[in-house]
C-alpha cells in the first residue's frame, strides 16, 4: 500500500506547523526519512516535530554528531543527519539500529544517502522547492511505505 499526501508550504512557519502535526500524531517505533536539498527546510520540519512531541529543548541539525536524542517529549525523538556519512559502515558504528527500530520516533535527514540500511516500513517525507511559486515555497510530499 502506498498512500501519498502533498502539502504546500509558503514559509518556515507552515513547514514547522506541519512538523508539529506530525509530532502530535507520531507513534512509538515510527521511522521517517527526510529528503530534499540543502536549505530546503528539513531541520525546520524536524523542529516542528519536536514541538509536537512536547520537546522544549532547542533542536538543531546534528550534522557533525550524526545523531541527537531527545527524551523530554511524549516519546523519544531520534534525530539523525547523515549528510557527512562517508560510508554506510559508519552507520553501524553509531549503532543506528537502536534508533531505526527503537521505541521513539526516528527521523533521518538525507536518508537517501544510506538507502540500503533503512527499514522498509516507513514514512517518507520529501521537501522540494519550486522557484516559480516563490523563494519560500516548498512542496512537501508524505508517503506511507511498506504497510500491509
Ligand atoms: P535543511 O535542514 O533542509 O538543510 P534548514 O531547515 O536548516 O534546511 O533551513 C531551511 C531554511 O529555509 C531556513 O533558513 C528557513 O527559514 C528557510 N525557509 C524559507 N521558506 C521555507 C519553508 N517554506 N519551509 C521551511 N524553511 C523555509
Ligand atoms: Mg538540516
């Protein structure tokens, strides 16, 4: 089954608000991929998810640390940014399975770089610009994949 929903965002507040909704609806063990170019709003969306989960701490892209765990919300948030992963074997070193198949909501920025390691059952979130619709416009597509 593949269900796909498209959202239109006209600024960071819209993207944040969509994230907040996803965070409120998030369930334990949920795995989300987050793809889109640099500066498209992946971290903004994740900050909204954190808010929706009830996390008050600041959330930033864990580009250099790869993973950041937040335990202060309704369920844990595992926020990964794999942009700087050189080789998928580095993911095993950080113990990624603990996050991919853990108790919390896991979201992976740049998930397409480690495609072969990812759980097949997942929420795929893709953010794209469309400059014809303005500099701040983003099309956000969310697909539930692998659910039977
Ligand atoms: P990424 O994590 O994808 O590299 P960030 O979330 O760090 O990107 O940054 C997105 C940037 O784009 C922010 O500076 C944000 O203010 C800006 N921006 C402009 N329009 C939007 C939008 N519609 N949604 C999200 N961010 C937007
Ligand atoms: Mg980011």
